[in-house]
């Protein structure tokens, strides 16, 4: 009996991106500082969770997601708060997950959708479709085929470990999983998490690389790539898209890894330590956290050097003196 082989073709662009990504991953892995900073790992994990949920219309802000994970009281939709708690628990399982196991897939879905989905941890029993407004643009495989399709997909992953590059394999799995749509809800979250799981098995640094945040920035292109693959009958467009996303987010992670290098002044290090990734701050808020009173000292020793290194950016770069100016850690 022939085993299922997902349809895709390796292109020159894919090979170029795989090479570039591998080089950047090597740079990050070489810097032991990246793996030894709990706050950096936690910040990236929170960004991943926030972005993956935001793609699925969860309205909680990055700060609210952080507060939920830190156990603080958050006023908001209870289902959305539960989704954050669930996602955090699911991502904490990354290192223990067998990406070829149906049992693990169902178990993690059960964690991801705990108390929010009726069929939590079970394959869907009903028909599903993908809609754009009121128009159905794609009809998912019937529920009777889901179990077999997932079995074939996971078997392909298992049999091709060491044969297909993990960067390619993760993208193929991601698209095929979305195509199968095995669960009534939570398929996008699971596909993105499993993508990370496969990459983690290749290089452990991926457990804290916020790939989801990059996807969320290009959400429309993400869905467009999936839609184009539905039409083309293969995952080529999606593979290239995901490789582009990984290549771009690694540029950001390389900068993060450099932040603890010896050449950074203690002033800049203190500034970075008091800022959370992606959260906009006023100059006064940062100064108060640092215990500074002199704006001139703050700008000369802390803010300007950090911005020159590309570690902090302005929300209104064209209006540097605006009263609405905020500063964001990159």
C-alpha cells in the first residue's frame, strides 16, 4: 500500500530561504545569552500566545495576556481569558510533544480548548467550510475522512524525519492540517503550535522564537497563501510564505540575542530590562521605572544609544517631539 505524500515542489527560493534561516539560527544558538535569559524567553512566549489568539479574533491586549499569565486580575471576556490560560499551558508542553502522535495531538487540543469548545480533544463530527463573509470559499473534507487523513499526515511526518528538511516539513504539515481542519474549533492555533513543535525538534531555540507574532503582522497574506494553495492543489505558496516569515522574525531574534553582549552599556541594559517587548511607553513612564529625574541624562545615556542600535523605536518616527510619542522595545 502506497503511503500518502503531500503535494509540493521544492523551489530555488525555498532552498535560498532554508540556507538563510539555517545561518541565522546558528547565530542565535551560538549566543548562549539568548537561552539563559528567562525574561527574554517568557516575553517571546507571551508574544507568540497573544499573536496566535489575536489571529483568531481574541481581543485581549498584549499587556492583558501578560497579566493573565502572571496570575493578575484581568477584566475582560471570560472565554478569551480562558483561551490565554489554555494556550499558555499548551505551549508549556512543546518540549514533551511527539509531533507524530495522534494521541498527543488530541491531548494538546484538549488543553488548548479546555472549557471553550464542546468537542475539546476530539475530532469534529460535523461538516466544516471556510467562509469569506457569507461566501463559502472552501469545503473541508467530510468528518468521516478526518481520522484517516490525520493518520496519513502524521505517518508522513514520521517516515520523513531526517529526509525532508524540518523547515519544509513544518510548513507542509501546517498547510495540510489547515486543509483537513480536523477539529470543530482551534485548528489555526493547533497548526501554528505544531509548526513550532516540529521546528523545536530540529533546533531547540524555536521554542522561544515568536513566529506567531510575525504571522499576525502579515495575517492577510497568511490567509491569502492558504487560499492560493487550495486553488493550486499544493502547498508551494504557503511553504515559501512561512519560510519568509521565519527568515524575517529571526532578524529580530538575532538583535535580541545581541542585547546582552558586553559592548552594550549598562545604561542600555537597564533600559531594556525595564521594557517589555511590543509594549509602548512614554518617556516619563520609562524614567520613573529607572528612577531618573533628568530628561537629558535619560536621553543621552539610555534612550538615544538604544535607538541608535535599533533596540528601541518610536511609534511616531516622523514626529519625534510629539506629545503622543511612545517608545517600543524591538
